[in-house]
C-alpha cells in the first residue's frame, strides 16, 4: 500500500522533473541554439566566404580574422564591426557570437575553438531543423533512478583525452575524480569518471549504457551532478540524463565518454533518441 506521504513525494518528484525537462526543451529551441546551426566551417589561412555568413574568414598565429565587404556588418557585444576585424586567439572550448548586421535577431555567427582548431558556425532561426523541432522523447520519471552516490576525488585533477562526434577530433578535459553508485534492481555498483560542471563544485558525467543505440542516442548522454555534500555524497539522477547537441545535428563537436564510462546495465531513464534521428515518441 502506498501512503499519502509517499504519493505526495512521488508527485513532487514528477512535477520537478517535468519543470526541468520543459526548461531544457525551451533552451534547446532557442532561436540561436544548436538546432539553428546551418553549417560548420574549419578555418585555415586562406580567406574564405561562406553562403550563410557575411565576410571572408581565416585563421593564423594571431587568431581568427574576418574581412567584411563594404555592404556587410557584424554586431559584436552590441558594437558594429566593419571592414577587417581580428577576434584574437580563442581559448579552447570558448565561443564568441556576432550578430549578422542589422538583422541581429535573424542570424548569429559563432566563432570558436574546438580540438585546437578554429571554427565558424552560423546559426539561423529559420533553419528547418529548428523550425521542425517539437520535443525530445524521454522515459517517464521514476524515483528509482535517482540514486545516492559517493564522490571520490583524485589527489590532483587528471587530464583525460576523449574522442568527439567529429571523426579525428579529440578533446582533453581535467577530471577531478570519480563517482561511485549502485544502480537499482541489481544493476551493480559502478564508478564513472567525472568532469567539472558548469556551476561551482558541480560535476558532469558522460556515459553510455545498454540502451545506447537501442532506445537512447548511441554516442553519449550527459548527466549533471550537483556538488557533493560535506560527506562526499552526491545525487545521481539518471532521469535527468540529457542528449548532447550531436544527438540532433552532425554540425556539433560533442565529446564522447571516457574509456570505462559505459554501464553494462540498461539505464531506462532520461532522454531517448531524438525524433530527428528516428526516435520513437
């Protein structure tokens, strides 16, 4: 028999998950988000024009440059850019965004560095992938998949090289430690390499499992883990396992999970294969 308190707790859990997933879907549908990306250009020393971005673009020892024609303009941090402009040497995994001239709400050009190489990645709100997006299918939220784990920090962060969704590209991240947890229903105890999250003290885990390539995206999913408490405990909520941009578009350079971050059990929780990749509703 389910008590009234247990029922209320389950309802709150489901409501919190629904609010989280709705917010993630709104972010995914942003007019200048990853679904708006129309192309991915790897820059070299030869100035090159692209059909979906103003200017001729190139890179060299002093960073990324663009040469804009007399009738072309970019807006960078709200300021107009005309003629020749240097973005400088970009740090790895950084991005700068320039609005395409007066049509600031129509297109944005991302200038970034990925895997040691400079790229230009235009984003257009009218991109068919974005216009056709409705939602990402997911498993129903289930409290069983929100488990308590233990954070095991390394004595010092360890550089970990991982592959990428783009063939031949590699990413290097500093891993501060591992997360140990036990999966429900006899799924066993496992440790996964963790990277730093976006919020101070938080962690991120890239992983695959027995559902990968079956009901969930084959290459990866990512799970954000809140900062450990004073005893090193963490909440590992697989209901919030999320697709990376490469699950929707081939124009992303997403990292693959580290070696060893494959769970042998089927984690039937979190986001599933996107409809855009043939996933089922």
